[in-house]
C-alpha cells in the first residue's frame, strides 16, 4: 500500500462515515475506525526498514513549475507521529461513541474527526514543504469546525474564532518562511532542504525565514505570547480536547521544530528565540494551571506548560536535548490524552468540571479515580511512570548549557520551578477531585462509573504510562531511536533509557521538585491569596476587543474609500498607478530606444486620428448617452481595425464580436436610464480629472515608447516555435488558448458560466417599470417588429451559423476558434431576438442556455481529464492527420473538443445574460428588451 493512500484513507472515511449514522452509534464508530486500522496495518511492514534508518519517499508530479509535488515521506519521526495520530485517534473514536449524546449530530462529528486525522497525517508525512503547508491549513480549518461543534454555545464559537485567527495568522507567517527557504535552497523538497542546512544558515535571509517559521510553529503549539488561544478552545467536546489539544494538533508546531531541526537549528538566533520562548511558556502555563478551578482549564494550561518544555528542549540546540524533546512528545501525548478523557468521564457523570464541587469522587468512581491518579502522577513526574523519565532527561540537559556567568543557573532553576508547579497542580487534580470531602451540589447525583467500554481507551493509555515508565528500552526504545535519528538527521548520541541513572544532580532536582510541589500544595491557600491580589486578565475579552478595534478601523477606512462612486474608484486606481510608476518613469525620461519608431503611413495616421477624435468626443459628450454610445462603438471598431492593421486578426475578430455584444448590452441598459445626465461636478473637479487623465495617458505613452523601441525577449518565440510540433496547429493564438494555456482558458470559461448564472439568478424575478416615452417626451413607436429588419435577419441566421462553423473549424490553423465562433453565433441569435421579439424567437429556438453552459464547461473539463487515461498530465492535447476520399488529408485534434466546450459556453453565457436583462420589464416582452425597444 502506498504512502499517499495512508494519508488519503481518513479523508475517504470522512466522506463515508456519515452514511452510517442512521445505523447507530456503534456502526458509525466501527466504520470510522476502519481507515485508522487499515493505515496502521499498511505502516507495520515498514517498521524494520525505518528502524534501520532508511527513509521511504513517494512522489507524484503536481505543479512542478512552482515546486509543488504530491510527495510523501516515511521516516522514524513521521512514523512516531503517525502512530500517535492513528492509535490515539482510534481510542478517541471509541471514547466518543459513549461520550456524545444521542441527539447530537454524530455523523458530522466523526466526519470532522477523520478530516482532522487526515490533515495531521498529511503534515507529518509530507515530503514537500508546500504540500505540508496545505495540510497545515486544513488542520486549522478542521479544528475550527471541531472546536465550534457545539455551536449553540457562544463560548465555543468565540474559542473557535480565536483559535482560527491565531493559528491562521501563524500559517501566513509560515507560508512566507517556507517561500524564503525554497528561494534559498531552490527546492521545496524536504530532502533538499535538510541537506542544505549550512547554506540556509549562512544566507542573509536566514534570520527572517527562521522568525517566520517559528511564528508558525509557536502559534500552532500555543507558545508565549500566543498561548492564550488553547485554554479557550476547551469549550470543544472533551474527545476533541483530548485529541487535538493534547496529542495531535498542538504537537504540529513542535513537529515542525523537529522536522526542520537539521536545517535551522544550531545558531544563536535559534537558541535564544526557541529556548527563551519555551522557557516563558513553561513557567506561565505551569503557574496559571495551579489556580484554575475548571478541570479542562487546569489540563489546558498544563498542556501549554509541557509544550513549552518540549520547545525549550529543542531550543537548547544539543543532540541529547532533541532526543529528550522527542521522548517527552511521546510521554505527554500518552498521559495528557488519558487525563482529558478522564476529565470527560467526570464531566459526563457529574455534570460539571468545577473542582470546587466534584470532591470525594473516589468513593463513587474508584476505577476512574485510579486511572486518573496514575496519569496525573505521570504528569507530575513520579518515578516508575513515563513522565518521570523524560522530565529527568530534561533536568539533565538543563545542567549542560554553558551560559556565561549567572545565566548558567537560569535553565536548571526554571526547570526545577516548573517541576514544582507540575507536582502542585497534579496533586490538586488528584486531591480536590477524588478526596477532599464530599461532592457539593452536583448537577448529576450520585455520580457513578461510566459504561465499561468508555474506560478502555483510558486504561490502554495508563497501561502505556506504566510500561514506558518501568520498561522504557523494551517498550519505546527502538521507536524513540528511529525518531531521534530522523530529527537529528545524522548519528544519535549515546543515551540510556533506564528507570534510574544513579544518585546524581538530575535525580536530586526531581526529588526537590516532587517534595517542593507537595509543600506548595499544602500551602495552596497562601498562593491562592497571593494570586488573588492581581487582576486576572480575560484573554478572550482582550482578543475580542482587539478584533473589534481592528474591525472598526477597517470599516472606517472602507467607508472612506468605498462610497459606491465608480468615479472615486477610478480616481484612486489612477492615482495609485501614477504614484507607483512615477519614479521609474522619471528615471526613464523621454527616450527612444535603438529600434527606433515605426514609419507612419497615411491609413494608419487617419485611423489613429479617428480613434483619438472618437475617444475625446465620447468623453466630451458622455452626458448624452445614446450619442456617447455610438461614439464608443466607433472607438471599438477602430481598435479592431488597429488589430487587423498590425497583424492580429484573431484579436480583431474577437474585438469586433465583443463590441457588438457589448453595444447590445448597453442599449438594453439605456432603455431604463435617462437619455442624458445633468452636470453634477464642480469645474475644478473636471479640471482635476482631466489633469489626472492626461498624466496617466502621458505615463502610458512613455512606458510604451520605451518598451517598443528597445530590444526585448518575449515568450512568444517559444510559442511560435512549438505551436505546430507541440500543439498541432499553425494558429499560435488558438493553440495557446486550447493547449499551452488551456488551464487558464478552462478557468475563464468557468468564471464566465458562473457570471451568467449569477445574472440569471438576479434577474429571474426582478422587474422594472419601463419608461413610457423617450428622453424628449415622444411616445415609443408602435412598430415593435420592423418588417425590413425581420425579413433581413431570418435568412442571415443560417449564413451566420455557417460562418461561425467555418471560423470554428479553421481556428486551430487560421484566425478563428471557439471563442470567436461562439460570439458570431451569439450575435446571429441576438439579431433574431431584436428583429422578431422574444416570443417568436423562443418558440423557434428553444435553447436551454443553462444546459448549454454545463455542457460547455463539462466538455472542456473532460477533455483535460481524458489525458489522465493515457498517462499524461491534465489537459495534454493530442493530434493526428487523417486522409479521406475527396476531402483529402486533414487534422484531428483533441483540442477541438476543448474548443467546442469554449464555443458552447460563450453562446450560453452571452445569450443567458442578455435574455435575462431583456425580460426586466414588467410589461409583457414582445421584442428584444420590451415591446418598445425599437424606440431606444
């Protein structure tokens, strides 16, 4: 089974799982667990290969031009995280079956859970940084949906928005950092990036790239000062908290530190930024956790603290510290996931998470209490449990930093102090919840043990705490070694996984932290009184206030800029362009390049004068709308002739066809508008606008003069050389549209179809009262169907259709193609509507334009997909030559099917939009636009 399929399995499960919701909670839980089980089975055969230090990489080309490939990697580090994601995910799936209430949307929950699982698998198994970033953002989106699962709760919605805003902002920073790294290395492939560590660190952009990458990691892993979002995400259902916020998503940030460790670590900037951030997070999280009354609040802040511990270890920059960080990732995921699930059981059975109420639960829930106490003891670092081993390694590494002067004492002091707080909040969790008197005013009384299978996930994780704590080398040794080797990107230093390493300073620090924590807990009231002196900051309120402030300022700015005036938008656009281009144009000056000017002949001069005169006349007479529209059509015609004059027949045909359609559209609009516009602007405004227009025109003149009179290389040479051998056509413009840039064309016709459907939807039920007279007060003509126009238009239709087919068929080798042919057909059909009215035309041309749009886009898309069947990239065209009697030799190309899709889309979009506009009148439409359209 391929690595890509291992990543894909949870996404398939996310699509399929909701269909099992009607079959019952057990059925959907079993169905949701299948992807994780199959993925684990697929990973198992690779264990020996990975343990030997080998790396498995599987790559599919996707967008090679930007360095993005579907590249997946399996080494020791990705295997470790994949096992955490899949195994804990399986336990969460089983646990959720009993946690969620019957009335909740369990299908949606399991679907989102699997979506998140797949996103995390994508992060840890991506071998391309851009691909990893895609999955990175998917975890932010899926976690947003999971945190806000109980969307009827305001706190859940706010917590989800906060998490998305913080992690999304970090994702943008990470995107910039990855782009810089790719620019430095010349590749986004992970093997290339890890091998170029020295090159990256020696580059001048390294400090900026490192800062941006760390921002992404710190926001995801809730490091100071971004730690505030994690506790407020605890409004999510407890299975979400156990999975996302202890074992997986918050580990994505530290995974990034581990993955890029060989490429970015080993510098002073790395040491100070990572270690001091981790140190601050470690202390702040540990301190705040002690004073939280909410069970999940305590566990959330303790998670923040432990994430700071892992970050601090990576920041130390020594190899053994990195090994200890990887070890603590394993241990923390195990004991924290079990603690969150135990907290969920307590909440489920008592109706509250307030530790001031849930006292003395030992006598009601002894089994759950035992499991929770073992997990909490592991979190405190009690010997014979897994948390003790990695914390002792942390203490040992804090003593190895060679910092100058008194700074050398800072890491061990911080480590010991954090250990004291960890014991204190763990002791509070155990004593206040399971002992300390009797329950007070529980919403559910008396509490009792949960269903048997709800405890199984907690039992498995607590058993893992014991096994790793007592038999570390046997239980987790090979996996830790493989993950550490992948993290370091080289040899792993000697270390020993043992319960005790003799009586040494790290052990003394452990004992000091343990007894110091117990003493702190016994004196907790004094600490509570001290803490009460300070005003507690509500991070959620601060965040909401910041968002509101930013929103208010943005709204003010938008209201100033966007007042609904097209004139203002045009003014701002031109002023911005002038400001940006002023200095380059000033340096350029008025100069003519070595190519010189093209000689001017009389026809060109005459055409230019007509074009300029018509443009100026349009501006001067713009208040007389019909006159200005006629002048504007002259401008369009002269532009089409200019294209033809300078050897661009395809553009000339397109311009001419578009001009006809545009004029018809504007004529329809003019029918509902006054025939002239009064003067509303002051004289100084008109002079200002004229000056800006002249400046913009002068700037474009200078830029055009400078560019066209100097030698320059163009991509057109490539298209000219490869049009025939690569695309099978001699019409370079058409080959570009349907072959070289076919993906662009597909996007454009899709947008065109969407726009036409949007116009249809807006106009379908809209009605406007048509004017009864023209602008001079004259009544409209009663001749709704001009006889001459009707008689001329009918025989012209087959002729125009024949011409459009001719233009379509010749388009691959001569001027023409689907776009122009579609416009010609659309104009011919529009003429029938104008000459004979809507009723007459629709009876004889019952064309379903919506279906025509769908067929056009589908034909173009299927042409591209069809290339996959022959092993070629999307939209790869093929062509051959066929000989037939009489006809002779001619070309057949798959691009013609694509062009047919363009043809159908253009016809459908044009006619759907125009006929929708023509039916706006509240009176029965008897001609194109209305019965009186002829008078317009």
